[in-house]
């Protein structure tokens, strides 16, 4: 077919470069991270997307920005060693409360999870707005309903959550020993730590 850019294994470098150029333009213009299928649709099937993405990643090695995959979706982001230069323009407008941080951690390690399950793990009720804050930040999303009586809404993390914390997937989440070594877990919260990582459930009162 005339105008089709092939980039199968063994393709000439010029053809692969042309395919990478198409994918580069699509990612640059995208309003949100894109899956391979979405890139393929945008390219109208004209390129072998995985090969073009691999070539594009090689092309951007050592540059100020780079194409990366987060949660199965691709986008351009600043090189890690230059992130500090932009930090002052990308700071979050509000600091998450302790309750929001704990809720986010529980969702990340247990997703998909319902509000009642989050409360059971934390041992306290979630105050109004905690989940709203996380969804407003773009880190948590509704992920359907649990097929049990009452069909409660369940929540999961988003590709934006993975991107913000520099994770390729949830498999990259740190373990409990890593968090303790980094000083991110309070020794007095042993019961909560155990519930978060081992799935134990305790009951409690209301959240502060």
C-alpha cells in the first residue's frame, strides 16, 4: 500500500526512523498517556508501534525528556536528573493529610478495594472528602462495583499515580522493609502496617 511505513524486524533504518517520527508526533500531541493500541489507532495502522517505541526510547537516551511507559501507557516526561529544576513549578497545591496518605497506600497495595474495606484495614472511618481529594489529584479512580450485596463502589490507582511516583507498574511498589528503612513508617503504627501488607482487618472508631 502506498504511503505505509513498515517497521518490522529487519526493516531498513530509514523506515524505522520514519515510523518513530510518526509515534513521536502522536505522543507529543496527546492530551493524556496512550496505550499501544491507542497509538496504533492514531497512526492508522501505518507502523509497528512496539518497534517504533523502542527506537524512539533509544533516540531520546540522554536527552532532557524521554518517552516512558507507566501502567501500560506511554508519554513524555522530564529526565529524572533534571526534575529538580522544574519542581518549583510542579509542586502540589495542597499537602495530603495523614488519612489521605494512608488511604492512598491501602488502595495501592490492595486494589481494587471498597470504602468499607479501606476503613476495616485502617481501623477507623474515612472522613468525607478523603477519597475526593485523591480523585481530584488524579491518583485514584472508581473501578466498578464489587459483586456482593449492596454492590459497593471499589477504587484503584491511576496511570497518573504511577507516573507521579516514578513507577512502571504496581509491582514496583516498595515493600514494608523498604519503607521502614526510608523512615516512612511510624513504629507506633505497627498494627496498621501489618494490616496494609498482610491484609489483616481490625475494627476501630472514627478518624481524626
